[in-house]
């Protein structure tokens, strides 16, 4: 839990909670992640503090649970990669996207360990697969005017102005029709 969560559980605004109870709380309940910017506290210890009961011992640092939430740095340490690479892998689908809590992304330990123990799949493409019909180039449209312009070219010289006037199209379209007719194979 964060201090915001603890203040909410106490029924106080976070600034009031920090002013009235923050110093006493921090003296009695140790931070779970001492080197991180966002201070997190063990839920069982927080509940005991709020109830006024005896605070249980801190969880063992080496106690591993599959539902533990890992930051990008912790996930990178498990995988043997940098924290930026963890975020990049999550963005590309190589790792699960994680969950958003307290303004940060967290990954479940079981997902990170599953990726660590799985064979390398970075070549996996989560997008369109080979053979997908959407990967093909658009089909060439058959324009019957091209054959007619090619026939006019076969008979004699024709200009783009004549093509534009005959088909009631713009100058650029007439140029395209003429170019396509010139590159068209003779039948």
C-alpha cells in the first residue's frame, strides 16, 4: 500500500494523514522497497497499525510469491535486462502489458518468470501474419479508357489535351491515361 492508500483507509485526506500520523507511522512500519521513489508498505502491517494491534514482522526479503508485483527495475533484474527493455518488450507484446497502479506499471512475478523460463520468442510477430490477405498490394484497377487511348496511339499521335476533352477529365488524369497506354503491352 502507498501512503495515499493508507490515508484513504484511515478516512483522512493524504496531507492531513501525513501531518498527523505520517511520522509515527514511518517510525513503526518499515518500507517494503527502501530504494524506490514510491514508498510501499506491507498490507498486513498497515492493517495492524490502523487497528492499533501489534505490528507483525516484516515479510522475508527472499519470500517469493507468484502474485508479487514487480516494477520495471525488479522485472529487469529477474530477466537479466534493463528496465527500459522491459518497458519496450511490454509495448511490443513480448511481455504482458502489466497493470497500472499508483501511476506506474507493474508486472506479476509469475508472468516475468514464465517469460524468463520460456524459449526466446522475440521473432514472434503479434501483428499481421504472413499470408494474411490484408498484406497484399492493392489490385490494379482495370480502366477501359487505357485500352481506348492505346488504340488511338496505334492509329496516330494523340495529345493529353485531346484525351482530357474526349473523356471530360483533368489534365493530370489525361497524362496518367496516356502514360499507362504507352506502357501497355501490345495485344
